[in-house]
């Protein structure tokens, strides 16, 4: 288990080929939207994320091994039991991802790292590669630490994390409308994930799933895609810029400004309240936007 390769390394040729294919198809199908500068920004941000992962991955793995020494169970992975332990670990890891992802939208500290993934106003396969540079700073890795405490070997979980990421890649597209009903009922799909990337009020803070949409249905965050309105992608206040560093760090800069100017009794809330929260009500959170939409305002 100590030397499991990274599935994402294997998938790089697949990423390149499928992005090229989708771009080619977008020239023939106006429903699929590509903007050259946006696509290259996504690819550059993805490259930066890989570099950040290389620089911090060893520290995260070392911390995982430290937590693993306090494990409750000694889970030995072998050829005899991998057929059931592997799927169990995959499901539990996806549940951990759901709670990370939900928290990343509801707590501004975690959102500061995650917002980079939502900053494109287009939805295509390059958007999937638009990943954070600051996940380590945000401590995003803590959501999987309970798996090591249970007793799952870190190498196995990190291998599964790679598989989870590869699955999520293909759902970032407008080229696929709906999958078969039985598949849509259980799995995350392009339709479900388009909802998650939408800024339409009805869709805000919905469909956090990684692989299994059942978590959203179980925990009350599921919203189906409707044909009643066109989806608008991006974030509530779009960047209107292709500057890599602004995309990667703008929310951290916003947090720093708020911590500097806010009264002392409100500073902590600018870290842990949802994005858009303000102590004087001068901004809008997603709840406020949804409520205004429901009232027809």
C-alpha cells in the first residue's frame, strides 16, 4: 500500500484528449460554451494547483501518518479483502468529501480556497481543472483525517482521492444533457453538477456531491436541474478578470481587508460565517439572495 501510484497522473492524457474533443465539438454546437482566455486561465490555475500539491503533499501525508498511529482499528488491506474494503473506503471517503464540500461553501475560511474552482463563468471540462492553490492553508485536508483515525491506510485513501477527482472531471460539461434515470438517481452527473456551479438563486448551495448524489438527497441539499431557466455560471460577484493571482487569492485578500476594518467583536465571524455575511448587512449571503428570489423581489 505504501507505493500506490496517483490515478490523476495516469489520467493526464485522457484530460488532454477529452478537452480537445469538447473544444472541437463546441465549434459545431453553440450550446457548449468555450472562451479561449477563460479556458487557458483554467488550465494555468490547474497547473498551479499541481505545483502547490507537490509543495505541500508531503506535509499532508506526514500528518496523515501521524494521525494513523492513533487508529482505532488495524485494517489490513490484502487481495483477500480488497474487494469489499476498497468500495467501503471509497464510499466513506466520498461522504467525507461531501462534508468538506458543503463546509467549503458555508464557511468563508474554506470558501477562500474553494472559490477558485467556481470563478469561471463557463462550464466545460477545463473548469474541472481550475483547482485551488491554497487548500493546504485552508486546512481542507482535515475532513479526511477521521478515515485514518478509523484505521484506513493513508496510501489507500490518497489513491481513492485521486479516483474521486477523476470521476468528478467528466461531470463538468454541457455536452451531456441527462444520463439514464437510474444513474441520475444515485450518481453525480453533469446535470446535477451544473446546478452546483450555477449562480441562479434557486440553485445556490445545492448538490455538493462528489461521486454519489445520494448524500445530497439524504442531507437535504439536493436540487434537480430544470429546463425553466438558463443556468448562469460563476460566483455572485464575478471577477471579470483573467489574472491568475487575483483568481487564486482574491477571497483571502477580502478576508484580510475585513479583519483589518471590522470591529473586534465581529472579526471572527468574517472567518466562520458564510460568504457574503457582513456585520452591518451591507452584503448579501446566498440565504438572503434565495429568500429575495422566493419573495419575487
